[in-house]
C-alpha cells in the first residue's frame, strides 16, 4: 500500500486528501448535531444547506496552501492552517442557519463542528504521518548517523535530515537521565554508555553533536573528549537556522567540529568599554586590511562606531574582498560608517604619510607584514623592508600627523628569534619602543601573540586538507609545540590592548598552554573518523610524515623576552617591560641597515640581525645592531 501511494503523482495525492476531507467535514457536522440533540437517527435532508456550507472549509484550506503540504512533515503551522480553514466553514454554517433559516438548528453546533472538524483533519494527518514513518523506518536510504543531544536542536536536526534524505538518523544519545529510554520522533534516546553498542549495531560512522550553544564550549569539549576514542567522524551542529538543509544544501553544510573546540581553553568575553575606547568616533586605519588579522580587525572595528574606517593593503583582491564584506556588514546592521579603501604599500613613504594626514587618522592598527617564516627566510631583504622599514615609515607618518594611538600587530616569533621573519618583527617592535621617547602625542603599543587558527598559511587548514585526501599528514617534528588562538579572540584582544596603552607597551596575549602539533593532528584525524599511523597506533589509516624543521623554525615558541610582566585590567592581556635601544643609536643603525639592503650586502644584514636574537640584554642587542663590519660604518 505504501509503495502504491508513494508512486502516485503529487496531484493525485492532493486529490485523495481533498476527497478524504470532503467526507470528514460532513461527518463532523452530523456528529455535532447528534451530540447536541442526543439522537443519531436524524432526518438530515432538510439540513442540506448547512452541510453544503461545511464543505466551504475545503476551498478555505486550499487557498492557504494546506493541500500543497507534505503530510509526513506537517507541523504546528499546518495545524494552525486547519484551525483557520475549519473556522471559516463553521462561520458559514452559522450564517446559513440564520439566513435560510433552519428551524430548530442549535446555535452551539457551529462551535462543536469546528472542534470536531479540526480534530478529524489533524488527527488523520498525524495518523498518516506516524504510519508512514513507522513503515519506512527500516527502509529509508542514506548513511546512518547518531545524534548526540535529544533536546530541541537534536529533534529539529533529525526532522531536517529526514526531509533531506541523504542521512538516516538511527538513535539519540543524551546525558540527561530524564530523557534516556524515551522515544522521540520514533528514535530511542540512549545513554552515552550505549554508544559502542549503537555504533556496532547500526554501522553509523558519524556522530552529530547537537548540544550546547556557542557559550557552552566546556560542554562541547567534554563531549568531544568522550567521542574521540570511538573513531567516528564528529560534526558540531550550529543553530538549526544555519543548517540550510531545507535549501538543498544537505549535511555537507553542517560543519565539522571547529578546531577551537580542541584547544582546551575558553574564550573570555570582551570588555565593551575597552573595545570602544580607541575606536568610537575616531577615524581608524588598518594596514594589511586584506590579511587574516587585518580583515578580522576591520569586521570588529566597524561595529564599534568609528567616524571613518580606512582600509589599506597592497593586494587589490584582498582589499576588494574586505571592502565588500565590511560594506555588507554596514548594510545588514544599519551602520553609518564611511569606508575608504587605499591601494598601496606601507613602504611608500609619500603615500603612507599623505594617507594618514588626509584622512585625519586617530587610531592606526599596523597589521601589514610578511609573516611566513619560510618565504621570508628566502627573501630576507624584502622581509626587512616590509616588516621593519614599513613599520618605521608608517610610525613616522603617524607622528607627523598626530595619530593618538598606534598599535603594532607582532608575533611570538620575535622572541629570541632564529628566523629572518622573527628578526624583522623584533626590529619593528624596537623601532616603536625607541620612537616612543620622541613622541609626546602618540601612544605606540605592541601586541604580541602566537598562531591564529584559520589564518592564511596556518597548519590547521593544511592538516584538514591532508586528512580529507587520505594523507600523509606532514609534521615538522614529533615534539614541536605552538601557541594557538582563534582569529576572533585575537582581534578582540588587540582592540582591547590598544585601550590599555600608556606608551611603548609590549602587550602579551594569554594563549593558554602550548599545544603539541602532533597531538593536534591526531585529534583532528579522530574527529574526521580516522586514526594516524604512529608507533603507538600501528593500525592507523593515515600515514604521518616527519619533514624536519624548516629554516628559521623553532621547536617551541615563546611570548616573553625578559621576566618582567604584570597584569592589566583584562585578565587575558599582560604588560611586559622590555629593554630597547635608544632612538639616536637605533636611527643610525637603521640607516646602515637600509644601505646594506639597498646594496644587497647579505653578510652585513646577517651580522646586523644577529644581535636581535640575544633577547632582552640591551648591550648584546646594541652590539648586534652596530656590528664590526666595514659596510656598516657609523661615520
């Protein structure tokens, strides 16, 4: 029977539904009369106008689109449609009985008809829906999946998956003992202890986590830690409105577990007054606006009410993309913030000075930098010119134009660096520290943090791509560790650190504990339903290839040069006290370095930057900055 109905055309199914209601509605009126009059052998021929009026419910329902709904998915909206349609029929019965008139027709019958009619139509649909789900429960195609969470999110997810059809929910799992052993939408709710048995019996290879919101990171991590050993693919379900399953996107629109959930740390809510202090009402410039950090800064700055937001980048495509995105944010959130896009390099002195002056910049976030260690290692001169001299050029422009706050986005690779990129960023930090002594009106601040999840060139998207392709996963060294932070949290902390600056500050962001890259790769594989093949897991399905540390890379990164660090108003932002080279000496050394870069004297450049590795020891730094070499004569 179910197969026969399933093969009928849509129009034939609608015709059957209409015919069924044409029987139910007169029967509802007859039942109402029988209940009201207390007798069932009624002479009803004289009441034919009332029975004809009852059938007006059908066109009323049709106009509201009731017969276009799929019965097995009818929900609360469909029931409300039935209530309105039958109410129209009940009103027509009352009008006919009054106007004809029908002698002896009880006035309470229209209301009783409405109750019985609504019950008859709705109950018939619910019975059909339940019968269909029961008959098709074992026949539904699609990949079996287990849903972790039998609350509202989980129930809505199951219904969406049933509509979409490519995946077949086979069971709920929930921590709440009050829900366990219940049946919701024909699926039994099991205890998490039953998961191994469920996976064996159903052959499910995916678990969809539909519990907790964005604010419940601890609960998500606890569930992820529980699920990891089972070797299934784990997918974290956002708000059901974001799934887009009803739009033909299917489960691929549901994201896998976000890597932030593997960090083992919770994000701290920002302090609103610190977010706004250096931005609200000011003209704000972001250099490197098209980059990972720069673009996220722009997204957050525009929401804090700047007088104007100036985007500066040397990449036309990057600049176009962030301009389009920020303008879209302004349109959607009704923000009246003028957006200006400037295409150019921070090493162009005339361009950067004029841009800052013309747009009357009050706060400048300097995120423009070459950041890939391997690339800069092979392009030392360009790295120094962009990262160090670009910072100098931009800072001097800020000084000349009277910028109130200048914030440099730095990196943990600037601490006791072994790379050209780290040396260039440490030199940029020292430039601002030295310039602060000559800047009574401009507050220079430095914000130093580690790796950012999802940024361009990050190891995380590389691992994801390698795991999706079946490996091998390439790791530089089995013991290498790195600090990680989400890009959203990093940008928020940068904005707040800018409001804490007193001049020459080096702010460190609390990155939590360093994460072993090998462990991160293993956990990423597990949430994808795979295991890395290691000496401890010889039966793993994805190979690991150790490729060795690249030039300039370290096993472990640090955030602090010295030991003098104090807290601030924000518990995730610390202030470090670090030595620096006075501006008169540093200016001379920079001049000789610039000459060495222009003449491509790599030996002189190497000697110059060697002193930057010595950490916070001022004499060692200054000795490195003024090396004993003929090329770097200070006279």
